[in-house]
């Protein structure tokens, strides 16, 4: 059987080129020590399936040392992993994206790090190797996940400072921090992370506005207490619990639906590039996802658009072949489909910029997305839901 050391080395070579320090950390912190005996893995885009160290050890080891996420919890722990059915709510993230975030973070020995989302403990261990365990503070909201992570870390020989609580609050008593490493998707950056960091501190996080594409975010804290930076890549993570969208609500039989039509092919929005997704999400505050599934009338594609804070405001646009116009079903009075298409064509007017031309600024009163430079903020949604600004 292939040794864990050889498997780790093969994975590092697969991920190369890597920063030398990150590669050394991955050699020093074996991933298999942080993956439970039973978990879920998805190879080559297939549906997630059970991996069981006892029943099929080779399959388990192959999964653990592949560049894929390993799902370790479903539905906040209420669903048995063996069912392989439910919403993923905790995982050991894919090694490739973990390495890229650590490279963006660029910690030095002795750097004081705040980590949001301990998860299995693997990234806390990697950070402990990079900066020293005494300099790592890791916060996990789920007590069961936190207890398991503490056990994993102890058995692996690392003792970072672990906290069970809401990571959005940070940990002022352990600051000021030089780095903030976020391992869960966020729609908004809590200002506590900025206020608890020293000037020059770097924050990296998966920015997950929810409009189809999710992004890597890297911010630098300035002496004025403002943080700003750009979105250097793509990254999809599970959302921080306190920032999850409100679940949508299906209308009852007596509720009015607005049956509309559009000349815009719904796939124009559903298949738009990541730069468009970022701009539309920033300008409207809406979320979206698409689905391909035929019905009794044959082929169709649907894109769902919704207000993450209001379960009564959403719409679905439906593509069918050979259509002159396309059906839009809207629930609520907010014209969400019209907002989305208006924002898309604003993005087109700007020359269709890709996501790496956008950036973010965080201030005590909130965050804003800008194009090319901080002095060029995107218009945002007004209280009425319509776009404001130029």
C-alpha cells in the first residue's frame, strides 16, 4: 500500500507550483489525520458518495489525498453522512484552494493569525506550522465540529487557541491580528475583523455574494481603519451560518403570481461570465442559480433570482427552444428579473470587465464594490430595490 508520506508528496507535486513554505506545511501536517473514517467525496464532478476507511480503505485514502473537498457534515449535523443526501455544512476543503488562500495570506513565523471556521482543524494545523501554534486563534461556531477539531489537532501535535462561538465577532482579547484567514463563504465582511487587525494586516476569504460565481478576496487593512483589496480568483465555500440566505418560500394556491415575458434569453444571465455575476450581485443584492431539467413539455433551462433577505421576493425565468419570448414567473412586487437584466447591460456598457478588475472597500458603515479603482464604486440597490447611482 502507498504510504501517507508518498501520497502527500504526490498531491503536492500535482498542485505545483506551490510556495515552498506552504508545500512544507502540507508535508508536515498529514491531511488524513483530519478526515473522519466515514465522510463524503465527489470525484470528477460526480455526485458525492460515501468513503469508508474500514469498508474500502483504498478508496478512502485515494479521496483524502486527492484535490477534492471531503464533506464531514450534512444539515448542521442532523443528517447521517451515510445517506449522502442533504446540504453540506462542514468539510475539509480541497487542498488546492487551501494552498492558494495560504499563499494569498502570506504569513510569516510569529505572525498572529485569526482563523474563522476551524472545521476539521486541518487549516489551523497548517497555520500552526507556518506561524507557531501560540499565534493562531481559530473560532468554530458548531460545538460538535469544534470538539472533533480539537481532538484532531491534539493527536496531530498542535495546540492553537480554539474558541467555540460566532466567528463574525472575532476575538478582540487575542488581537491585534496580522492576518485573518476565513474558511467559510461570506456575503459581507464583519468590521470586527478589520477593527481587531493592525495596519498592514491581510485578510483572505471566500467572497460568496450568491449570484452564481464565488470569489477569492484579499484585503489589506490601512492605518485609517479601512480595508481594501481585490478578487484575484474564484473559490466556492459553504456560507458562514450567520450569513446564510433566508430559505425561499413557495406560494400557496391563492397567492397571486405575476406571469411576465422577456425577450432576453435567460441563458444570457445564467451563462454570463464571473465578472458579470460579480457586478450584478453587487448592484442588485440578489442571488441566483440555474438548473437544467426537462419537464412534460420537453427541454428547458431555468434561472432563479431571489432576495436573500426576503423569502417572498423571487422570480424564475424559463428558457425553451424555438421561443420568441420567454416566460418569467415573479412572486412579490419587486421586479427582480428586470433588475438583473438592467444590471447585466450596465456591465456590458462598461466593456464587460472580468472579475479581476473589481475590488472591495470595507469601512465601519459597510462595504462597497468598485471597478478598477476605489473612487469608482458600483451603484447599489436603493431601499426600493431599484438601482441607484450612475
